[in-house]
C-alpha cells in the first residue's frame, strides 16, 4: 500500500505576493480552473480578509470549483476567520487555513505578544474556526525557527481543538534538507496526538532548497502534503515549485513510494498560463517547464536520444504537456476551429460575445502572422481578459521613426477614460520614445524597475511578449503586452501597467 501525497497549490495566494504579480478576478478564476484540470487537491484561492477584492476572488473561485478543495488564508483572529468562512460558503469542499507566528523573533518583534498569549490565541482561533468549518489547517508562521518545546505544546493544543492539517513553514527559506526533515520527524514523534492530523510542508526558496527541503519533509519527516506554486512563483526567491515536486515524486516512485492525483499533462499549460498572466517569464533551463527542459544540443546526447529516449530523458515531454504539434491554426481557420482550440487549451470564455471578440483579434493576428501557435492564442486571450470597460488606458495605434544617426521619434494614440489622446516624444530608441510618448500625457510619475522581452514562439515571425514593471508610491505592478511588433507590444505593456497602478485594491501582506 502506498500513501497519497496531497498537493496544495498556493499560486493564487502566496504566489501572488511576488511584487507585481497581483491578478484580476477573471485571471484568478481562469488559473483556478486550470489548477482544477491539473487535479491539484487544494487550491488556496486567497486571503479573504485582506481586501474586498480578495474576498470576491475567493468567493468566486469557491462558487465554480467542484473537484478541488478551495482554501482561504486567515490570521488567527475571529474577524479574519469569519470573513474567510463567509467567502468559502459556496464551496463544495472548503478549508480554513489559520496562521500565527511562533518563533521568538516574530512573537516579540512583530506580534508583540508573550508565548503564553500566542498559545491561548492559537487554541481559541482553531476552536472558533472548527465551529464554522470541518476542514481546518493551522500554520505556525516561522515554524522552523521556533523553539521545539513551545512548538510541540502549541501544535498539540491546536490538534486537540480540531485542526486536521498541521503545516510547518520554513517562512524565510532558512532550512537545509536533512535538518528540516528531522525537524518534522521530531515534531511528529514528540506530539502525542500527531497521528490525528496530516502534516504539511511549506518551504521558501531563499537558499535555492525549497524543493529539496519539501521532499526531505516528506521522506524523512513523514509529511503527506506539500504546499507549492506553479513555476515556483512567490515573493523574494519564490516558493517550492509544484512541477518539480510532482515530477520528482512521479519519476522516483521507487524511492518515495507515494501516489499522486495530478494530471501531469496539464503542467505545461498551467505554467504558460501563470507566466503569461503575471508577466513572470520562465527561465529556459527551468526544470520540467523551461523551453530547454527537453532540448538536446550535444551531439552525443542527440545521438543517444535518437537511438533510445531513456538514454538522456528520464521523463517524456508529452507527459508534462509539451506538444510536438506546434502549429494549430492559420488565417483560413474558421470560428469553430478557433473555439475548439480554446477548449483544447482549457480556456473558458464567459460568453459568445467574448469568443467573437477573441476570434476577431485572432483573425487580425493571422493576417500579420502566417502560423498561429498555442502560445499566441494564450497570449491573445490573456491580453483580452485584462481589457474591460473600467480600464483607464487602452492602446489605439502607434507610429515611430528610427534611423541610424537620427534620434528615434514616436507618436502613440491611446484612450484615457474612453477619449483618444496623442502622445509624442523622442527617445534613445523606438521603445524608449514610445513609452515616453505615453508618459508625456499620462504623467504617472512611475519608475520603471523592469523591462523584459520574451519571444512567444521560436522564430523571427514570433509575437513578442513584453513585461513592464512599474513602481509608484510603494506599489509595484506588472503590465504585459504582446504583438508581432515589439514596439507595439511595449506600448501595450506600459498601458497595462498604468491601468494596474490605477486600481485601488488594497492588500495585507501575509506569510504562511
């Protein structure tokens, strides 16, 4: 008999805490549906008490997701817990995830509470939550740096109050695998009622060991839930990578002896969707989902793979969702073929009007680009999803002149609150001139902290996908734009970022 490893995805909560990675409600819903297709066991949809926007996101996801458990984070106080329970009310399967810091440093400096006060609050919060929902998870924030005796006392008490999952976070990425695995093992051995709960690990990647620490927590410590994110997305150096955990356990079942419920063929589509939605590009040599993950440049390697794939490949590309058939549609493709391809890619449009709008943009792209790839369609739909009637800025047209020995000049037409305006400027290059032309009218005063260009597919005819990260008054946002013309893509990305700066959604940073 093998145990099952529970996959708890926190892309929509902890992953979203990456500077600039905040997502709209519709974007979160689309990713949640993809996570359900991926068959993750638990989707942490957000932190319902942090803002009205997050509350609505959690509630919307809880209303549509049926096969996965939907979870909301909550601080260990009655207000947060009640708010999270209210957001989760429509869920077929809901979970409350409570957290409270237990390390001496956090208790003294952040909470300004005594250990005894923390102990009592942990107990009372789980008791209160247990009266609202049957599935309760408790996380001692900064658990790995907590005093072992005190942590045992707190966790024994919350299990007695009804916490059915105990998560031990390495909140600051300080752990190393052997020590972390033994830390979990010691907790389970010392706590008398430890067998009444499922043990979970939540590791950050500050030292590049989040996946190794999580696997050690599973193998050495006996944890049976891993908290992770698509592409390892998360604040600072990120979280434990879902795709790496899943494929490590699947590929080395001889060692881990664990079962998974994940449909691994949905891994790459999930990776692409998260990357294109947030603007966080996946590095080419990223394990499992990087563009080079199954590429072989060495002649010896190529020869070996041609003779027998398993000489150099321990996984099959198609098993994680890489498609050998790249070209899907062209300019002669009809609406039904486009609609079917959207379904194949797991994209659900809200209405026929949305499909018609997306198809119109597809035909426009197909007139400019002879071959349309899956990545092009996902980028098109992703860009379409962020355009709505409430957007302050929208791209209309661009004209720019660039010549050797001459200073580039750009004219950009865009709408502000539905009214067309014209911005003009010179610059160091056509992109610089175009963005300065927009800023000359927008006057946002924002500082650009990142400009990134990524080819959506692998040719010079490819669409360029541009990410622009802006910072203003302590807010950091990402804007993403795509177009066969990289200057146009840049303008779209800049306007997208300006729209996000206009958003008034407030967030309360939390770390579980």
